[in-house]
């Protein structure tokens, strides 16, 4: 229903054994990518996932380790004869930054659409995805994202009858159609019960630990969070460069209580993130030190 792949887990630079942090989601034939640093398309190729169906790319911010892979990816999508428009989402300056990068990928067979984020919180929908962007605290403007797949309520025959909805429209309304009938607008809500729990993934890098992150990670099936440093003596460095330690990330997860948390965006100097996980799990037991290419297939709850 919603497939997630954490394509890489590195921060700052790609390494021979670790690609830069980015996440791909797949749902109902439409793909969404968050961040695209140098080598992201190689990570994608390694995974065997196609870049052609990417309909939306969300950028957290414009540091090179999060966007410099874009021109190459666009060229690859063009070579795969993608024709449908591609939507790019990111902080203010998006069109200027992408236009500059486009000087080395000038001719593409598809249109680029831009959605620049200007508010502290923004809510939007693209295909199957509901996207919530929230401003975090890095040394340049940076956003975290929650990606949700909502789930409508169950068909409610009592409600349909009480609302005097003609039976011949029930199935179309249940499928999400709106119907004009004798001057009245019939909507799916008129025949459905309350919304059921959907699916949600929250992604956040690079930032200090600010409360808004826990707010958006609450109720997430998966919370992907930066953990730049595991070493205790790097706490001051994390503050200075506006990043997080593993323990700060775990504290956010403890507040939010997601289904699980994956750490990512490791400092290149951090070669064995697992070494620090006992203490991380004493703060939030469902924390994992993610590795490149980890995937999770999320399904709606059984009825
Ligand atoms: Zn970064
Ligand atoms: Zn950064």
C-alpha cells in the first residue's frame, strides 16, 4: 500500500559504502522522493526502483548533500521518456536553485512545477499523498515532511438511508465521486462513517531537536530522523552545526511514540552507528540505526 525505502543514510558526502540520505515512497503507481544528494540515482538503481514514476520531489533544504543529485536524476527521467509533469516542493528559493542546476540539464521532455514553502506549516495533496511540511531549525531554512495516505470511513448504510441518498448512487459515492442530483450535491461523506486510521511516515533532517518534529512524528508508523553523531563528546558540535545527536533524536521519538524510528544522516566519521544503540534504545526502545536500502511495506490496519 505504501512502500518506503531509505535509499541512503549518509550526511555531508557519499561514501563507498554509504549513499546520502534520501527517501522514496511508492503508492498506487506514484512515487515520491525526499531529498536528492549526489549519487541518489545510483542508490535508486541499486535498489531496482525506477525513477520514471517519480511525481513529486520534496527538498528539506538546499545544502549540496540534499539536492546536488537533481540534474542527473532529471536527465535520467528524461532519457526514460517521462512526459508527465514533475512537481518540486521546497523552501523559498526553490525555482531559483533548480533553474541554476538546470543549466546542465536544459532539455527535458516534461514540465517542472514548483511549490515553494513560505509558511512555518504547509499542507498539500499530490495524487495519493497528503504532504505536511513543517519548518525546523538548521543553519539555513529547512523543513521536515510528513507523508500520509488517508483512509476513508466504511460504507454506512444507515447514514445513506437517513440522508435520503438514492441507492443507485451509493457505490459511486463510496468510490469517492461527487454527484449532482436534483439540485443537491451528494458527497462521499454522506454515505461513509468516520475516517479510519491511514498510514504516515515522518522524515526529518537536518535540524536541532525542536518540539514541532515530535508533534508531526506523533502517530507515524515510521519516523526517519537525523542522527548525525553517536559519540557523547559531539553534543556541542551538534549544537554548533545545527544537527542532532542520536540521543536527541531518541528523545523526540520518546515524545512522539511512532511505530518505529530509523536514524539516518550519519557523520562520515561515524562508521559503526550500532555501537551506540543500547543507550539510544534505553530512551526509545523501537529505535534502529538504519542502513542504506532499508525498506518497509506499510498496510492499512485489518478491519
Ligand atoms: Zn545534510
Ligand atoms: Zn544541511
